[in-house]
C-alpha cells in the first residue's frame, strides 16, 4: 500500500498523530476534573474516570478501522468522519452527523476564545493582586483579549491543513502537560501540608451550602463533563488521514489512540482524585483558582493554558476549513476564487514559497472573525458548549462508531456480540440524557446573571 494511492503524499507519523490526538482530547477542562469528582464522590468519581477512558479507547479502535472500507487495510479511504458515515451507513445519517460534528468543532472554537480571554484576564488580575494586595480592585475585561486572540488565530488559520500544523499541536500538547503537572503538584503539596484525606463517598454530597436539587444537577453535569472530556471521535479520522503508510493507517491510529487516551487517563485520574483529596468538598471549579501561594508557579500554569488553547483552536478549525473549501472546489472547480497563487520570497532558497487561494485567505478570515464576535456576544457559551457536548456524546462517540463496526464486521443482529454493543450504547445514551439535563439546569442558572458583551472577572 502506497502513501500516494490516491495521489496525495502524506507525511504524518505515529508521533505527529499522537500530538494531534492529545491536543484534541486534553483541554483546559482538565482543571475542572477535581470539581467533577467532588460532585460524584469517592465511589463513583474514580469509577467514571476509568470507565470512560476504556469506553473511549474501545470506540476509537472501532472507528480507526472505518478509515478504509470495506476492508480496513486495503479498502477505499474515508477522509473524514462524515465520509465514513456516508459510505458505511448511508446518506440518511450524514446530515445529522455533519450538523453535530461541525457544531461541536465550531462550538469548541468559540469556547476556546472565551476560555483564553478568561485565562489572560485571570493572569493579569492575579498579577494585580500580587502587586497591590488581595483587597485591591482588579477588575479586568475579557473583550480586548478576545479580539487579540481572534487576530492571532486569523494569521494561524492560513496554515493549509491539519497536517501542516503539527508544530502547533506539539507545542499545545507540551503546554497541556505543563499546566496539568503544575495543578497536580499543587494538589500534592496541599495534601502533604494538611495530611488529611478529604471528600465524601456518596454522590451529591459535595457542599452543604446549596440545595439538594442543585447538587443533583451538578452531579449530572459532572458525569457529562468526564464523559465528554475523553472524546475525540469528531477528529479521529481527520487525524488518521494525515498518516503515511506503511504500516497501515488503522494500525498506527490504534497506537496513537492508546498513547493519547492512556496518557490522558493517567492525568485525568491523578489530578481529579488528588485535587479532590487535597481540597475535599470545597474544591474550586478551576483547581488553579484555589491556590494563593506559589504565585509564580500558578502564573506559569495560566500562561501554559493560553498557549495550549492557541494551538488547540487550529486543530478544531482546520477540519471545518477543509470541509468548506472542498465544497467550494467541487461546486466551482474553474473559479479563480479557488486558483492556487504562489508567492516567492527573494534572497531566500528558490524553493521557499507560500501557496494560497482567495477562498482560504478571505473565508477563513471571515469565519474566525465571526467566531470571535459570537464569543464576545455570548460570554456564557462554555455552558452552551457543555450542552452541545452532552447531546453529541452518544451519537458521535458511541452510536455511529458501533453502528459502522457492526456493518463493516457484518455482526449478526441478536448475536451475543451485537447484544453487548447495544448494552454499551444504551448505557452511554443514558449518560448523554443525564448530562444534558444537568447542562440545561446550569444554563438556566447562568442566564439569571449573565450580560451580553460582558465578561468581567
């Protein structure tokens, strides 16, 4: 099998794929995992962390075989998740799949814009408190930082495709390790200073200052947060399409999933449990916000979050750009809008050039600007993203991969393996419904206090 069997030379390796996958899975949401474990308690919290790591890995193995069809090694390539659904399950399910997949990708871009602005504002506010004292008035607006972040992403969006942003993914993966390790170290230090194993065994016992119903909604939301935290099915086949062969793409992608999900699980379980053990039921929503000592270390962690989100934004954006440009090229193949222009740089290597199209230059810029405006208008969009993640978890991460596997492996209806797969799907459907209820309750509560175009910290 040749890497150019479809006329395209791929250069991706297991390590570049792992960087993309790790960047796609791990987000700043890892800093909220101790809070999520606190809502579930010591019995259910660690169990959910382990269970969804296993479920996500199993679904990734099945999805990796869908890159080529009908044979997972020699079949025809499916370049995207939607291509695989269209070929294996038929066109009727493609529309719903596409709406959910690209809504999550775009929603994540909006969420990253808000989160980055909040991280920069937190960094500036923390510096203000350190210089002027804890009682100083250090209000910071996040709108300016959203604009700066959007401008930076406009420039990065001109990278041709996902394969060409490997360096960004590597930087993002490294910085995610940095702030995760800092949070873990701070939790260990807190636990060591108190020498007290905190927390409760049961669900919805995390706080005595809120109502029982709110505790239940928080438990529902935490369950969905953990389930969605592992998910990267919306990008798996797009990452797999960057890999060169031999060895076969599905074999390499399974190794990528093992390293990415395994490494992620180690960090999730370690930080989630250690943070809960250190802070108990009073653990903050962001583990870094509860630390007032070691100022310089917390600042490094916040800076690492910002750098990580700059690179992670493009990992989610590039598949959307590719989809739009593919549609334009197929509909108007002779248009000058899609013509490739080349810029040669004088006084450099004659081979050093930059290729671009007007569609890439204009449409990507407009799309990033639109995303930034939405983030500024709806500063509570992270809660909406939680709802989108809840709704899409079961169909994208579980139902469609299982259905494609059943079709590709020709598993007989009613067989033991078919029944086991259906039970797994039903379990994840229940998690999706429960998480959606918790997310809706959270949005309704936020709407009582939120202001449009206002992200004051």
